[in-house]
C-alpha cells in the first residue's frame, strides 16, 4: 500500500472443503481411489428418481464427492 502498511488479509474458513468430480464410471473410480490413494471408506447415495448416483469420502480434510 502507498503508506507502507500491509493490506488487510483474509482467512479461509477451512472447517470443510468439498471437491465434487463428475466421473464416467462411479464404481471403477471408487475402486481406483481406494486402491491407489487409500481414500475411503466411501458412503454411497443413490436417488434413482433423480438419476443420481454418488459416492463421498473424507480424505486429508477434504470431502471428495464423486458423481
């Protein structure tokens, strides 16, 4: 800043970070993440009336949601 002071800083409220990823094959992606990265256990949610299948897992402080 022109007067030599620092600009105000913002903090990120990191209580929960969610990452949603659309995948072509839900079951294969879940299996790969479990095997390769140790992600899991996954919680599954199926809503046939809406055509939605999802799997969620917490990993290193991030909730991963696969759709």
